[in-house]
């Protein structure tokens, strides 16, 4: 039996270069941020986590698996880790992706690496509820499932615009706007059969606006302010890959995302200042050198940044085979600087975020 289309047409409009009509965010002084959250509990990962076996998600504040989103009585803000792994499939984790829930409704999606579209569905989220998508950079383990998510929305009934933000391009990577065109352009896109997404004349579908984020070298720039959510972006160093870290503020709480970075340019400390939750990537073990270190933060650097920023809670994600099983030493390296709560993330894990 043929499927009925939920709605006739969708479209994507490729948007502007971010830079106009936006205000730079004046980060608070860091003069009083040397003290970490003393006395907070450090969580030691359970063995099942280190072995790649996924524990049951609590889903407190997030959508319930297999249950409709609305009317569940969820309150407040929560972060759900959709993908806690890196590019390796043998880690038995989806690649990088995060979802911010507000009162039981998914609002902000950060990255969509391979496998995360399945986790997105398992979380109970729908594309129709999202306010905005943020891409930290355009590596496969952060973007591969974006097309699956967009295609899934074909069967929903979204009509309002869906902004999507990501880095500008360089000689090695396309700009985010170009990336979206490369995927969906009806003329020459890889998925040109989804050409309806680019139909500029469509009036009965939602508009996916792609934006290139171009903050100054050491600027923390506000890129989004709508429906009670404010989002800030700053440039981070990830080898030759254009990369952005984000801070999302809503309902009086803040969540910062490092994305992939070596943490070397000093911007993360300001972006994550006083954040209620800081998601950092545990992609390399302590002592990493060479290319690994040039691309990623070792645990000691994560700890220094978390301490300098005085974040309330640290979540370690983007776990890889080279860091899985090394949680005890990673935690020790972090705790040389940061004494707040540290949790090693697993897929679908839910973190309620309160002031
Ligand atoms: Zn990555």
C-alpha cells in the first residue's frame, strides 16, 4: 500500500552569511573563575560504560523512548546525548550528536554524526519540534546523518523555518551553505531527488535556512535569539578544519559544547564561562602527541578549561577506542585542575540542567 505524504512539499533556502544584525557577546570577566565547583561529586564511570555496553537512559527531562513527547509532564531543560562516540563503529556508539530538551520538547540539535539519526528517533524526538540545528564542523562523524534527519521530516508536518548554523569554509572544506547545497540542490546535489527541499517557490513547507557562522578570531558572537533561546558561537582550533563551539542559553541555564578542538586558542574558556553544563570531547588520552594532539584536547586541557570557565558540570563525550577503558586516568588528569562533577557520557543519556 502506498504511503500517504504527510504534506506536499518541503524546501530549503540557503541563507545568509552571519555577521550582520548580530551583536558580539560580552563575556563576563574571568578574574574570579579560578575556583572550580569545590565539593561537587565526581562520578566514576561504571564498567559497563567503559566496555561499550550502553546503560538504560534515565530520560528525566528528555522525551521518553517510544512515547509521544507532549503531555508527559517533563519540566525544565535537559541535555540528551544522542551520540557519545567518534568516527569508529567498533565503539558501539553513535557518532557525535546532542539534543536539548525544554519541557519535554526537543529544541536544539547539535551535530548529527553517523548513527545519531537512529538515536534521534529512539529519543522520541521529531524534526517538527526543533527550533534550530547547529553543526560544529563538517567532518563525517558530525554530519553524516543530517540527510537522514531531513528526509525523515518529509513525513512530518513542519511548516515553520528551521535555521541551521555551521562554520564557513576554507580550501579543505565547503562552507556550511555550500555543504547543504551539495547535498540537496536539485540541479547537482548528491540527493537531487530531494529537490523539493530547494524549491524557492514552495509556499506550503518549512524553510531550512543554512548560515555560515563567521565570528572574529577571539569573538564570542550571538548568532540566534528566538523563542527564549540564545545561542553564541566562537571559533575553535581543530587542525585545518573550520570549527565552531556553541553556547546555548534558555530558561536561565546554559550549556556549552566544545565540539572537536585542541582547546588552544583560549576561546572555550570565555564561551563556557559559568555554564551549567559543559560538553567536552574525550577523543584522545592523556599524553597524546602528534596529529591526535593537534586536533583534540587531552583530559588535562579539558580540566583546565573547565576550571577556568568555572563550569558547574562536565560531560565527556566523543569517546573513542583510544580513550574507552582509560576513564580512571582521564578523570585523574581532569581533577588536577577541575574538581566539579564529571560524567562520561553514553548514548541516549539524559542530563537535567538546573541553575
Ligand atoms: Zn569528531
